[in-house]
C-alpha cells in the first residue's frame, strides 16, 4: 500500500505542477479578462439571480429553482474539502496555501461562470423525471463541439470521480471525525456501524430523483453553513488578537517574504490550487451538472449563481476553517485532515465544540455525497438510456460509501487528486473554445440589463447556435410561479 501511495503522489506532482496548474491559471486569467472581470463586475447580479422563481414543469410540479440548483452544487462543494481539505493543505503547504486558495477562487469564479452558462445553454429535458432538465460538460462537449466521444470520456471520469472516489472520501472523513469524537479510533465495529448508517440514509435520498435531492440540499446546506460559521466566528472572537498574525502568516508564507517559507512557496501554490479546486470545483466540470437542472430565463443567470457558489465556498467557509486552525497556532506535525480542525476547535472552545463539529462534518459530508451521486446519475443518463444501469449505479455508490468507511485516509485523498485532475483537464480543454459562446450570451444579458429588462434568452438572439434544445422562441411558454 505504501508503494501505491508513493506512485500516486509522484504522478500527482508531475501532473499538477507541469500541466494542470498552468492550464487552470491561463484559463482563469483569460476568462477573467475576456469577461471584463464578470465575477466582480456583476456581483450584485449574482445576488439577484439566485432568488429567481421556478416555473411549473410539464408534469405540473415545479422545476428546480436557481437556489435549488445552487444548493445541489453547494452540497457537493461544501464538504470535507472545506474542513479536511483545508487542514491538509495547511499541513503540507503551510499557511500560504490559504492565500493561493483565495487566488484560485477569484480566478476560478470566471471559469465557473463560463462552464455553468454553457451547461444551461445546452441542457436537455428529462422525460423520465417529469420534464425536468439535465446537462453538464458531457452535453456541451457533444452539442457544442460535436464530439460525442469526448462527452463519453468526461461522463466516465466524472462518474468514477464523484460517484465513487469522492464519495469514499466523504465516508472516510465521517468515520474519522466520529471515531475521534467518541474516542474509538480504529474500532472496526464502530466504522461498520457508521458506514451502514450512511448507506441507509443516502439510499433514502438518491432513490427519490433530482427533486428530492434538491429538497434535501435546500435544507441541509444553509443549516450546516450557519452552524459552522457560528462556530468559526466564536473562535475568531476568542482569538481576535491573533488575527493580524494569521493574516501575516498566510500572505508572508504564500509570497516567500519569510525566510523559513521561501522554499515552501511551490508547495503552498500546489496545495492551494489542488485543495482549492477540490473544495470550490471551479473549472472542474462538476457544478455545471447542477447548474443545468435549474429553470431560468437566461443561461447567464445560472452562470452568475454558480460563480457566487465559488465565493461562498472558498472565501467564506474555507477561510473560516483556516482561521480556526491558524489562530490556535497548532503543531501541524501531530494531526492532519479533519482531525486537525476538530482538535483545534476543542482546544479553543472546549470538548463540546469538537463534538459539534462532528455533527457539522456529518452534515457536510452527507450532503456532498448526495450532490456527488447526482453528478454521476446525470452523466450515466448521457451515456445510456438503459433502465437497468441507473439502479446498478445507485447500488454501487452505496457499496463504495460502505467501503470508504474502512479506507486509509492518505490513499483515498491522493487517488481523489488523480481523478479530479483528469476531469478538470477534459473540461478546461472543452470550455476554452466554447467560451466564445458564453461571452456572446453575457453580452446579450448585459445589453438587456442596460435597457432595464429582466433578461430573457431565445436562440434567435445569438445567430448561429446549433444543437440547442430548450431555448427556441416557441418553447418559452413556461411562466415563473410564486407557488
């Protein structure tokens, strides 16, 4: 197992250092410049778009709303990456990794805007789900680039990454924090009990379709975010005198201002980008699968909503984790992952805080498993219409969740990096040429806003679009509902 770990780490380092990090940076800078810094310029529009009302679907029930799609993507985004991932980044890359996570979020929000706008444009109806929508990179690779084989490659990779590997990560983290909280680390019976409990709860949700998924996440995501932010705020207030030092450590370590950190800048950048992408998923190609489910009157609206999701995830939740850990100035060589965050909270506020974090992590990871599962489902439906494959996928996901409860932490996280990087590579290579279309849609949106209109898109507004199903003028008959 140690040989396998070493091999995975070596592959990761080469892949991320020499290929993926440069590509992520170039794409983020290009999208930012070409969109005239859409992630900052249209921030007020993000807040407006997320409140959009959903219309009635053909089966008489409401479509997934803009906020519902936001919570599905946030459920996958706001997970153990925000607690265990940030802690791991700080452990390996030092405080400077947090700075590069911030930079990743600022640039990545533009990438998130592009990929989710494209997902909305090329979405399709799902007759088996009552006329709801589905879509994502596999769909815009096939319809926008005319490369079905590329769509299939992406669909396979995201299903393996999110449906299986990332869900094993979430399961592994739940077991780690609960075992630590109840002081039963290494107890196989306890791990099995927690694993079976997760399987039962997840099964109740994922066999209910996308609407049930959206209903569950709209409750869980705000709840867990509020609890965690309150905990973090208490830690910051208690250690308020440490705040200037924490900020100085983050910036100084990131830029090599301090002699001790000079040789660690490369590690800080690599860990910041890798854990940043795992956390906020900007440019990864996952969130567009959730973005495509939303009813909206213009594709750009959901692009803006998902860009907001990147800020919500990294600049708010991840930053809070970093402040919790760094304000206590812990020994990073003793603990790692979620255990580091948990022990730091307990040291700062008392044992009750560590137990409270256990509950928060369970909610975070469980909601992430729901969102992760849906990403795989959407892409399986892209690959095949067989009615036997989806139930088999659901059962396999539940089996992986159970097995993840027994996995080794390092191996699971390192494997996640490999799959995530492959997925990001395919997606970024697709959205770079397709971004031209996304920027035309953005121009149309801003033109309508300048006229004081609530933007509505139809295909005749951007001539030359092909293989677009849901935006013909004759199809725009659904009206928003307040029910």
